[in-house]
């Protein structure tokens, strides 16, 4: 993950003279991308695994989904703490105000979901009476305590919120990836290179 050799990119300041995100910011970003590439598809697929014969297989999907999701939460918290002390490079100076606002809103929305979505999933599993223990222990090793009593009403509400969060994620990720394509294919302003 190294900088482009084509000289400074638009959007520099004293701590980002080349316009690039710092290397820790890049690692946080791409680790999150990898984990999301696991959590999002496994989440959508689980409900289609049915039938008794597929029970163990389904538990495997739960285990992978929940561990990836919880790791996303830990990564996001660490990333926000790190970002607090290490602000990102500024937007390119010639970026129109509307695009700045759209970019900032999308980024804030994604950060909010990186925290909210795993929290909702985590408490939903607790409320259903299936905490991260046994076959779904965190990373297959760490058996987490149960944080609440089983409650079908709460579990249903949390699961609904988790589903809504999943679709919101899809919308914001489509906007985020669409913006990357727009910046690189149409504006040709090197935005993607700032994160590579
Ligand atoms: C950023 C992290 C996460 C993402 C992006 C994510 C995404 C998803 C998606 C897309 C679904 C399918 C929604 C639907 O079709 O109704 C889902 C379902 C689910 N998620 Fe997550 N999730 C995350 C974190 C977690 C965590 C941390 C847990 C638990 C510890 C969890 C537990 C569940 C459960 C139990 C389901 C229901 C699966 C089923 O039986 O259909 N998720 N998640």
C-alpha cells in the first residue's frame, strides 16, 4: 500500500504534503473493506441455509459473520480513536461545496454504521439467547458473557434494526464506491490514489 509516484495529489496540508492518507489510515480502511467483504455477504446468505442437514454449515456461517462483524466494531473504534489525533488530508481545494458535503455525509454515515450495525447484531444474538459462546465464540476461541435475558420482543426489534442497517450499508457503500468511480473516471482527480 504505497503512494503513487506521480507527484503530490490534490488536497495537501502540512501533515499530508503528498495529499495521501497516512499509512495507519490506509490499513484501517483496507482491513475494514476485507472484513465487510465477509460480514455483508455471509449476513445476507444465512437465512437461505435451511434444512436439518445444513445445521452445522449454518452455524459456521453464523460464527464467521459474527466474528467478522465484531472485529469490524473493534477496528472502527480503534480507527476513530486514531483519527481523533491524526486528522485526514483535506478535500482537494477545487472540490465543489456540494460534493464536499456529500462526501462528508457519506463518510459519517459509514462510520456510524460501522459502530451501530455490529452493536445491533451483537445485542440481537444476546436477546435471542444465542450469545457468542460455544460454536459461535468470538474467533472460535473467546466465549463472551451473556449480556441480557432472552426476550423475543427485543430480539425481533433488534433484528429488524440490524436488517435496516444492512440495507443502509448497501446504499452508502454504493454511494461511496460510485463516488470513487466518478472521481477517477470522470473528474480524474486521483482521489482513489490518496487511499492506496
Ligand atoms: C458491520 C458488521 C455487520 C454487518 C455489515 C452485518 C450485516 C448483516 C446482514 C447483511 C444481514 C442479513 C440481513 C437480512 O437479510 O435480514 C445480517 C444478519 C444477521 N447478523 Fe449481521 N452484520 C454485522 C455484524 C453482526 C454482528 C456483530 C452480529 C452478532 C454478534 C451479527 C449477527 C447477525 C445475525 C444473528 C443475523 C441474522 C441471520 C439470519 O438468521 O438470517 N451481525 N447481518
